[in-house]
């Protein structure tokens, strides 16, 4: 496969993500050819990008000359053939298998030497590559929104992705200032999989009647130093988007109990309570950013055995720099334990290296520590004891851990 650094980067899709990827590449000095099917879409995208570069000037981050240069490096087109000389083409269109396949097939036939990258977050890169007919050239490049700001890119290796294609996609993303983690083509990749327990175990705590949404959020922020609690975060993301991601990962992984969707969260979505964008989700939101819990409940006192309490205390002593009530420690240990467990399953299944999993979770979700780094700080024996004690309290075996011999943390 022959590529030339002087060739432009192609971006297909002028929506928020596509425009963001184009901005990131142009800002790093690359010429970009931005394609969409409608002239008004690419015109609007170019105007939006220009405005963002102008704001960077106003903030003193780049000069006027640099802003003008960045804007001039972006060309727009509604003719797919204009991407024929591109070095790398990133597809950032609707998350639909058939539509993505057609686009990859069409552009692959036109740009016969280009690496074809899909920004999919939920579809199989291997299957997209096979269906397009260019499996060796198709890789995943999963950017995070907003693409110009978020530092992480997951480069996904399809079953038949060539090594030159993987390495070239990695080097280009790094040249744009991104931190790259390489991941196998598995459901959810790293971030969308390992982050599931942060949301799901929190919802189960509410479903169990143990604590209110604000109590859970406060516990995760105070003991875990998470920037945002799980319920406030899912309201920001959109409860519907979060549910769709959960369902996709759960189904494609064979429906493991530990990743089963939350009935209560799905009922919110069915009622149209999607979070901030609808005015109500786990919280009720007003136009002044005031929030109050929208799920009203009277928590029941949780029964914690002496065995579980001992495991929680030992876990929290090393996992947190803060103290709290036994309820707060129970919430924190239950949720973080789930996250660490999922990270260990990902290592066992060779989704990615331990280092890349930790890097992805810190940069992709802004976790204070990587889950496996956290496990090393706590001690694997204490993590194992917590998971075993928690597993005794559930009927679905969801805290069962992989063989600890497959994970080595320090």
C-alpha cells in the first residue's frame, strides 16, 4: 500500500463529527477534502469550522495567519471522485451498516490506494471491510466528540486489516496531536465497553432501592473523584444514546449478565425522558441549568454482611483518598468494582493491552485513573475479595471475574 504525506486527507460526512475531524487534520497542517452529498451541508460545515478557528484566535491560541492557513487547507466537494488522490479517507456518516458499506465500496473503487477508515462506534470493522470488498484497507478510527478537542483515537484492527494500514492510520492520528490506542474489532472497542458498568451498576443500585440518583452521583464524585456522576453524565449524553450503546455492546458480546440493559433507564427513554435535551431524564433540568432528581424514591436500608463490609472497607481504603458513610462506600465499591472487572475481562479477551485500556479510559472518559492502574493501587487480592463478596449478593453472577492469572497489575 502506497501513501504520500503530501496527499490530502478525505473526510466523508460534514456533520459534527466529520467537520471536527476535518478541523483537527487541517489544524495540524494537513490539506483536507470534505465531502457530503449536499452543497449546503458542506458550506455550513466550512463556515462552522472557520468560526471555530476564529474563536481560537480570539482566545490567543493561534495567530490570525495560522487561522487563515487552517481554513484554506479545507476544500469542500459534493463529488466523490474528488477524493481519488487522498492518502486516508475517514468516513463519518450515519451509523448504518448498509449505508456505510455502500460509501466505503464506492470510495474504495475511486481512491484505489487510500486507507479507508470508518469512525463507527458500534459496528464491526471486519464486517464493514468484508462487505465493502476492501477488507485489507479498511480500519477503524474512532474519534471522540468534540474531535478537535478530545485527545483519544481508537484505531481498530479488523480481521483482515493490513499492518501498513493500521500503522499508517496510527501515525497520521498521532501527527494530528492525538493519543492512539490500538484495539481489536470487538463490541464497544475499549471505551464504550469498559465504561458500561459506570452507568449500569449505578442504575441497578437505584433499581434495587438502595440510593437515589443524586446520592449515587455524589458518592462517585466524592470517593472516586469522577468529574461527573453517572446519572448527570447520562443526562448530558442522552439517555437514548446511552441505552442504544448498551444494547449494542450487550447483544454483540452474547448478552453477558454484567452488561444487561437497565429496565428503569429504558423506561425513561420509552417515555421520552432523554436527559437535558428533553428537559428531563434522571434529573429535571431547567433553562438555567438548575437540576433536581426526577426519579423520586424512598431508599431502603441495604443489608451488608460482615464479610462484604470488610471487603468494601479494605477496597475503599486503597481506592479512595476520601472517606464516607458505609452506604457511600458500598456504592463506590460496587460501581468501581464493576468497571475494574470489565477491564479485566477485556484484557483476558485480548481487546487491547492493559496500558491502552488505562489510557483510553483516562482520555476517552476522563476517569481519574485507568481501571487497571486503580486495581494495582488497591491490590488484586482486595479486588478479588470485593468481587467475590458482591457476587454472593446477586443472582445473575455478574461480578464473576476472569482468571486473575491473566491480569498483572502493579
